[in-house]
C-alpha cells in the first residue's frame, strides 16, 4: 500500500506537526458496519449516539460516522435518549444507508502519520462500501481539511493563489465525476476572482476576507475558505454571510475529490498527493509568482484565459518545476 506524501512545510510555526482531517462519503453499508470498520483499524469501541450517528473514540481521536440525511438525523435527535430504542427509526436508518450517503469524519491527524487511513479505505471497501459512480441521486466526495503552517495573511494568500492557479488542472487531475461537476457544491472560483487573487502583492487579512466574501458569498466552493475565515474573524464573516452551517475551524476546506471507495485502484493517497501540488506551489513564492505572471499573460480581453491550453501549460509547468 503506498504511503501518504508529506507536504514541504510539515510543521506549524509552533514546531508541531501540521494536522489534517478527512471526510468521505459513500453508501452500501449501514452506519454500524462503517463504525466497526473504523474501530478495527484505529482501535476503540463504536457506539451509537443515535441510529443516524455513531462515534468511535480511538487513540487517535474521535471518528464520527453519520448518515448524511438531515431529516433522519433530526428525527433521531427529536427522540433524544430514546432514539436507540425506536425500532422503526433504526430500520429507517439501515434502509437509508443504501441510498443516502454515510459520512466518516476523521479527527485531525498528523500529516506524517496518515497511513492507517489507507487501511480504513480498504476495510470499508471490503465491507461493501460503494462510492461516487454507484449513486444516481448523490455524488459522493472526499473532503480534505488541512491546517496551515501559520495564519499570516501572506501564507493564506499563497495557498489561495496556488489553488486558484491550479483549479482547472485539479478538476482533471482528480477526474472529478460529471455529476459532481454540475452540482453547485464544488464550484470553482470565478475567473475574475482568480485575476484579483494573483494581482495581490501584499494584503491584510481584513482585505482578503472582504474580497473573498464579495466574490464568493457561499459555502459552495471547491476550496471553501469560510471555516478558516470564521475562525480568524467570525464577526466579519457573519456580518456578510449569516449562515449557521458555516463551522469555524482553523483549516482549509477542500472538497474537490471524488470518493470512489469501491474501486480497487482508487486511493486516498492519490488524492492527497494531488492536493500536495497546491502545498508545493504555495511554499515556493518565486514559482508561484512565475505561474501567476503566466496566467496574467494568457488573459485575453473579453475572452479571458483559455481553459484547455492553460491546463496543458500547468501540467507541463508542474512536471518541469515541481516534479
């Protein structure tokens, strides 16, 4: 089994190893079976908080295993402490797991110690989990939530610029499912905002947040900055976008990859490796500036940047400069 790549900036300013959380969606097995697979790989005992929500308290932190169906979760919550005794609700939970996504949410894990996640994917696959291509009503995805090395405005900007310059290439690199591409949940940054991002020389956190909210007043972005910005300046974010679903946390929220968990040739390691291209570019200011200038040079009046030629250029450029 391949190992997980390590980003070039592995440590935070404090000297601690950076951490990353993962969320992945699938169907085909019930929440109890998924929770048991988590416990076998990471240790701990699975227990039901409700028929729709299980938890595994492992030595590496708490894993949450949930049916991603707000209605069922609310029914379970309404039952309170009696939820597990309600046979009809339990039956509904089991039936729903075959058509409604189950979501496994990992705790933050050290970026130099991720290999057990690969084992977890295999365990869930062996248990019967079905991924992106198996659903006609939902397009299952993988979310990657990495801590940043620090929260300096320049560092945040470099990550946003690196992602923005690579976003079209990333869609191809991840082979994003067509159903997911046409859904509103993983929209890319508008090209006008990419031009704005790459034009910054210096920026304050306040300006970065204000400009992001003006161009992206939604959670539905492939790189969703709202959790991080809400962590750093909740008042500023809430003043412009009062959405209770915005959960503040000190991480990026990257939502582009598929979750083809049932396919033997799919691995979390590959999608993490693709994300690490963003990490590589963000950590090299001169290379980042060079690619930004190439993007600006490719910008045509009215027409903007031609997408396919840019993807080809990025592919070549990455191989020559970051490969």
